[in-house]
């Protein structure tokens, strides 16, 4: 181990860090640097492997935990304005959030770009969920005026469809039509309770609908955690995830 130049460099850097953090009277007056080419030709350093291997094994054990099962692959591929993965994400987020605020009208928890990986048919592991949603995005409930909801609907239609739940609509010539919220026609003069993420609410992709809400409430629930809870609960009920295309969004 003591012959490894990589470990000597790591020890030096750590030593410099602790000296600097413990007292302001110490300063680095001399340092040695070296370049190590990282490529397929680089030899394996067994000392480094021995150092991280216990942590890797523990992490692998956690990430391989089976949370539940899906009847079929959930894909982010858009078909006529919706995707099976987007429908799943929206429905799971809405279901978990309504445990805290039952009166939430609808949700757009993420944009299509936030869905990073499909979910496989069969076993769904914790690793699958981290790959799908690697971000620390928090769920927030906003009370919005009908005019602000309208700008959100306009964005959804203009972009050809986004993950939504509790809402159905048609897209005609890139504009929203026949919008139903909870099965009732959208009323631009009414306030609505809308679930989304801090990323979307912060203006992602130019969305401005959440800048001036009537009110807002942070749920203390990340999208990823909502998905994990939902999948586990589904497994405990003895059923599989079965999210499909259901016509909640149609693009003419």
C-alpha cells in the first residue's frame, strides 16, 4: 500500500486539508504534484480497490433492494401526447401528495426531460428509481389563479404534452382544448390546487405559471421518495404497477 503513488497523493491532500481546517496558523508552503493518465491502459490499483470495496458492497446491497413489480416496461416514449412512464410518475406523485393535502386538483410533477430512464418489466429496484429520478426535487402544492393555470396548460400544449395527473386535455394546433380537471370543465375564473416540483416552479424551461401563487406549501416529500413509497405500497397490496397510456392527453 505504501508504494502506491495515488495513495501517497491522497494522504498528502487529506493531511493538508485537516491542517488547514484545524488551525489558521498553518499554511502550505510546498506541494508535490503528479499527473496520472486515466485510460483503459491504466493498471488496477489493488490498494484503492480494497479501500472502497466495503462501501461499494454495502451500497450495491441497498440499491438492489426490490421495491415492487411492474406488469410491463414503463417507457418515456411519447405517444400522442403521453407516455406510460409519465403517467406513472404523475399518478404516483399525486397519490402520495394527496395523503397530506387531499384537495389537490391536478399535477405536473416533472417535465419530460426530467425522466432519465425507463422502468423495466418485472422487478423494480431502488437503483432503477435513482436512475429514473436522480434529482433532489421537492414536491410543492400551489394554489393558482385560473389565469396562471391557463399559462401552464398553454405550455403543456405548446410542447406536445407533459406528465400530468388529475387532468385530461386535447391538444389542437398546439393549443389546449376540452380541458377537464377532476372530470369537470376547466374554469379560468376559478383557483386550482396544483402539485409540482420546486424545479418546475422555479421557472424550468421558461415556465412562469408559479411565480405569483395565491399560496404554496412545501410537502417535505421528494418526487423520488414518493415513487418509492408508492411502489412499496403497491407491492404490499400484492399487485403490480400497471400504468398504461389511457388517453388523458391526445395530440391532434
